C-alpha cells in the first residue's frame, strides 16, 4: 500500500497469523480420523458389493451407492494428504515449479470433481427411489 501523505509503501497486515502446534495437532488428528473411517467404510461397501455371490445386492440403487463410495474413496486419498500438508506448512504450497503447478491444479480439480460426483449420485439415488 502507498501512504498518500509520505509516499512510504507498507505491506498489508497479515490476516492469517498461523495456528499453534496444539491446533495443528488437533486438525491433523481430526483429518486422520476422517481418513481412516472413510477408507474403511468405503472399502467395506465396495467389497460387500464385489464379493456378493448370489447377486442380491446387484441393484441399480446399490450400484449408485458403490460408485459414490468409489468417488468418496478417491476424494479421501487424493485430497486429504494435501490438506494435512498445508496445515503443517502454514497454508503454503511446498512443491515449486511446473510439477507443483500441475499437482496443485490436479488436486483441486479432483477434489471438486469428486464432490460433484457425490452430489450427482445422491440425486440419482433419490430419483431411482422415487420411481
């Protein structure tokens, strides 16, 4: 910013001061619990559908649920490690250069894609149940 009276330039105030180590620990612990529950739950859903011998689970509704579980699993595996890294690195992207730009854009794209896929699957499940 430029101070109009004196011509001095100053930097804007830092809005994000950073988290304390205790806050970072709790955030990482919470993310870890969510990752563990997501991986276990979604994997169990996929295995239950895949290992179904008599075919009673092979309905359209259950196929949507399994597809949504696969999308949620992809979201967990692709997005959460980046979020934990950003917590530990004070919201900085730590990979520089072209590879860092590619990973940043790919991670954010996959995150938004998986969220939208989950919403669409929920809508399709609701439409299928209504019929």
